[in-house]
């Protein structure tokens, strides 16, 4: 395979076939190779030979062909690189070091300085719609028209073959679709005739589809368990391979069936329905389910159809009579052909299996058969001959109901003949409503008192009183129609409902004063109207689905009933206008699906309407509400409010004190959204209160030991599997003034320094050096002398900033001896500074002649009056200037009071000002605050050894 980085999405196979023949005219490189000197001398002869022989041999070499095979996915956008003919034919320039190998390869390779290569299709054709060829680089790219494998290779078979310059073909495997091109490479000395095959790979861009939306399968009711029946209309998927149909399933197996899928040698999969239980058509003659076909793509695509499983009848039932005996009365004056009775048997089978024929038993006398005719099809018994005086008054008619392969059912009709010598009453109907074959047809929505028919009651004898009444149940009444006699109107008494009772059978009965009755049977058939809207089982349909569902996921199957009949009762389903566009509802099957993945964190609940509409005119509909709840999955990691946290805590913070709150959220719900916090590192020092997210330190923290801490805190949710995230926490300790200055020099109160009497004033004598482990103002140190002892210890001064001790005045003869200076080293801490003291011993002498004497003096506890002066670092006394300025108003006031005494007053004013200036100058020298030390200083306690200081 050959590829060109990420830009080349198609897979290029190394099928760059070598030419079938080779000729020197197509490979001129060997003429330029360095040979021996003899070769150079013979070069003109070679060219002369080529001039005569070359053209003929070149013509013979045009017949060679080179084949290249590329492959790419269908549906790619324009500009995707398919392959480079120049690279794959090895026509790019080669390094000079490889020219010696050129003779080993018959392919011609362009070298530097050669004419530029040109690539072109042999002729225009179908390929130009799908690919573009760069004439210079030889690169093939997809064009603006998207390649659809199913549109290109509808036949799905046949071999690949060129026809002209371009064509489309399917490979024998039927999984590949080939786009065929003929490419010419020029100029003539590099001529190639290249046959390019581009195999179009299938992607899962088609869902399975059944050829019929409703599929019917018939199963005999006596089918044994495990009977297999092929579903003859399997789903079709234009995709191939794994993207084609892989499996089938039923939405509802009814506990009676299952599905199996068989694959033949061609890879076609056929679903088979398998019977899993005993069937009885008379109990249930039909099962309706949804068959779903699923392909093997990722994600898989689905197709569905309604599967109706009809149970075909077998002759497993025989005719039956409801009653065993029928009593019939016939008057002697009855007219020939008058029906006197009808027998009816029932067979629960269908079709020919339920055909019943009626016949007399052989026990019926021939006399009775001649008098009463039995219709073998309808079972109607009619008077066949006129009744005379010799006819028997009682006839026992044994009637058989015969079914295919059945023992006949038997009923007995006892016919009693009553001899009469007058004519019975007559009932003459005149129908107002539509009537056909003795059946009256009424619409179910007809109003009350709708007339059905007039009945005229006659007495042929003309001497009997005739009464009339209505026999049978139903919303009907028979009333006299005045002002006429013996006229009766049959009408309705209340609205009728086809869905409650579609058929009525009533009779108009007339009898005379002699007790003779005449009955006229009337059958009323109601015509259905679209007076019922579809009804959902419940107005609110509550559904749930887990988030991140697969596309086209099944939600539910809606079902609404309509009490009307025919088309009026057929229901279609539609989404309401408030339904999001990514929900789909099949109008025929009522299957509700969602085409996209749902995200609970984006939206948890959906509520929209669905409609069930019948096919009446005008149509009726009902509305239900779908309430869909998206269930949570643990697809969100805990998220910290901040990318990292920083807390500033004063040192010496008490153990288990609250440092700060670490806020974390999880977009999931329930246990998936429960978050537990834990310290990954430094858990021996820090702990987190999970309930509040409060960070605490188990121990008190000392900035001088460690000034900052970096923690990593992990948040883990309660999902399965659990998700987690971490954050960085920085804890910075703020300094408090908890360390007094530490004097490093002098190292002891017992140490001393020799000061020569010849030391000049202003010269540095020694220094006090101290450090403070605190920071900031807590570590700014000031030095001051708070106590002196010696011949003239005021001769020495200490610099409050640096601690340098200098000689202020020249030393006299009387200054010889031990001078002791008690130095206070104080920081500028807040709210209260801390300090240390050290004794500085200065021995004024020319030499150290008796060290033991000096040490004895040092061991004596000095009696020093301590008057502490507050060290001044940056503040200088300014009282002299202030006081001088304050004299000016006095001079002006005195000059105004007495102009005559200007000289005297001015002199007195100058004198007073000078006196006050001297006084305030002395006060400024003593401006430093004198704070007595508490208690007596133990010099021995102030002797400290030098120690290592960190974090100064």
C-alpha cells in the first residue's frame, strides 16, 4: 500500500503492474550513462541507428499497458486525494546515484531537465463527474459530486471491464464497485497507457427497508410446534457486507412464535417464523406484530414493517344445532310456498370447511317429504302442497346438518296442522326507510321518532276484530296512525348506536278475536357512521430512555382504538406540532423512535403531543401527551469550579482549622452525581471534609519549616464505573511575628574586643549581627544601645540599620578599661515587635596583657541602668526647624505692638528664640522612647551559640 499522509484518505494498493513489453525508445536513459571512451566514440552511430529503427519500434511498444488500483470510501467530500500517478508509476526524478540501477527497471523515469510530464484522460466520460486529474502532477482527487456506491453499482454483479475511457463495474465479489479510467502519460518518450481502477468501499448510509409495509404470513392452525415458515419478503439493504442486513427480530412474539435467520451460500439472510405453541383459529385467528431488520453498521440502522400472522382454518369443527327440537304450527288454509320454519346449524370453521347442507333423515315418511320441502342450502321449510282433509295433523321431521367429513347434527321439527275454515288476518307493509330483501337499513345517527314503515292490518272475513302489537326488543314502537283505522306506524324511540348493537329483529303480530295469530318479521340493520374518535388507552404516555441512546432507538408503539367499522375505524398516527424534529412516528404502525442521541444534562424531560386520526369523512382525532424522561448515565466527570485553588493561611494555624472550601460539581444525577474528595498527596498533613468540601490541616503549620504546600485533590463520583478528575491546590503560609531576632555576632556575652586608644573618632569598632527567620516587616531589624557601663561608654554609637558600632569621640587617658554596651536587637513585627539583647564588651587598652583579669571583669554582673531608646532607622529629628519657624509670628506680633521699641523687642525676641531652640534641641536628642525592660536581665541567658538560619 502507498499513502500520502493524512490528506490521503483512500487506501492505495501497490498494484502498479509493470509493462508487458519494453523497448529502448521508451527508456532513453541508458544513452546518457557514462561508459568507456569507446562508448563515447560510438555515440553518434547509436543516434543514427535510432533515427532509422526507433520510430518503428516505438509504435510497437504503445500496446503495453499499466494498471493501478486505488480504493476509497463512498461519500467523501471534494478535494480528497485518491492517489498520485506520478509517484505510483515511479515517474518522479531520481537521484543521480540511482541512475546506475535504471537498466534494471524497464519503467521509464523522468529525470531532471526532461520535458514536463502530462497526464490526461483518454477521453471525457463518466469519471469526470467523480474524480479530477491534475495534468501536471498526476494527482487524482475526488470531485464536487459525491460518490454514491449504491447509485453507481445498482446491478451488484458482473466483472470489471473497460468500455471506452471510463466505466463503472462491480467486481465478481459483489462487495466492490469499480470506477474505471484510461489515462495517457505524455510526452511520447515517456508514454504510458494506464488503466486505473478505483474501488468504491461501502459505508453504512442505507437503512434496511422491507419491500412491503405490511407483510402477511399464513399458518395452518394444526401446525405442530417448531414448524418453520419463511417470510417471503425479507428486508433489502443496498449496503453490502457487514453493513447489510444482519438480523431480524419481532417486537411482540405473543408467546406463540419466534424468529430464526438462515443464510444461504450467497450470503442472503432469510427470516423464518417458528411456531412455539398450539394454535386455534377459532380462539384467535390473527396475530399482529412488528418485524425489525437491523444491519451491522456502527451505529446499526433499522427498518420495520407490520407482520400479520393469519391462522388458516382446517376442518376441525362439525355442524351443531343450538336446539334439539323445533315446534311449528301450520294453518290448514296456508298458501303453498309459505315458509313455515327454518333450521340453522353452526360450524365454527371457515370457507368450505364450514359449508352445511340440510337433508331429511331416512326415517321421515315420504308423505311428509312431499308436503314440506326442505331447502338443502338455507334450511328453510316451506309448504310444498295444499293441505287437504286427508293430511295428517302432526308431522315429525328429522333434519340432518351435514358437514365435510363430519357426523351429521340432528334436529327434530314437530309440525302441527290446524284445520281452519276461514282466512287469517293479513299484514301489509309499506316501507319508508330503505329496504332490500326484507332488511331495513337505518343510519345510527337517525333522530328519535324516525319512521320506518306503515303496516295495514286486514281481516279477509270482515267480521272479526283485529288487534296488533310489536314483538321483540329494541328502540322501536308500533302506534296507530290516526285518523285511519287499521293503519300502524313503526318508528324509533331513541337514537341507536351501531357500536352497541348493529342489528335488530322484530315482528309485527296481528290476531283476531278467535285467537288466530299472524306474524311479520322485520330485520333492521344499522349503518355505521364516523361518530367515534380514536381513543388512546391513557391520555398520558410516560416513557423512559437512557441517555446516549443509539440512533433511531425504539421508544414505544402507540395504539389507539376506534369503535367505528371499516375505514372509519382505521387509525393513523402523527406527531403534534410541539414535538422536536428528532422524534419520528410511523403513521401506520404507531412506532415512536428518536433519531439522535439524547443528553440528560442538556435536557432531561420531553413533553409533546401525538395524534390518532381515523379515516372517516370528516376525520375524527384524539390527542395524547408523551412524557419522556431521559435517565442518567455516568457520562460526566466531576468538575472543579476553578482550574486550581490557592489559599493564604497564617502560620501557626490551629490543627483541623478551616483552610478553604473546594467546590466541585457533577452534571450527572443521583449516585452518578455524588462526589467524594480525597487528598492524593500530603494526606498525612491535610484532610478534606467530603460533606462540605472543607480543606483542613491536621497539625499546626509553621512557615519557617515550610512556606507553601502543593496538593493534588481527586474528585470521584458514585457511578459504575466511577469517573474522576483532579485539581491542584496551593497553600501559601502568611508570616506572623513568632521569631525574635537571633544574634549571630557577638557569639557570647562573655566575648570582648580590644579597642586601641589611637582609634580615630568615626571609625568602626565592631558590629552586632542578627537575623530573623520571619519575613517582611517581621524580619526588619533595628539595633539600639539600651544600657552602658564603663569609664565613658557614651563614646560609642551603634547604627540602628546595620548594627555597626563606631567611636564617636576621641579616647582619653581616663577611658582605659572595660566598656560594656547592652544592645537591643528588635524587629518591626505586628502587632507587637520581638527583640533580643546582647552584651558588647569593648576593652580600651594598648594591648591585652592580662586576659584572666579581663575575664574576671566579664564574669562580674554589671550594674547597668537600662533606659531603652527606641531605635530610629529612617526618622530624623526636625524639631529645630519647626521651633525656629514658630518664632516668626512672635517677632511680627511684637513689632506691631510697639513700633517704637523695635530694636529692644527684636533683641529680646532673638534671645528668647535662641533659648527655646537650645532647650528643644536637647529634647530632640532624647526623643527616642525609653522603655524599661521588665525584670532584671540575666546575661547568662543571653549567651547563645550561632545556629543555622533558613528562609531569612
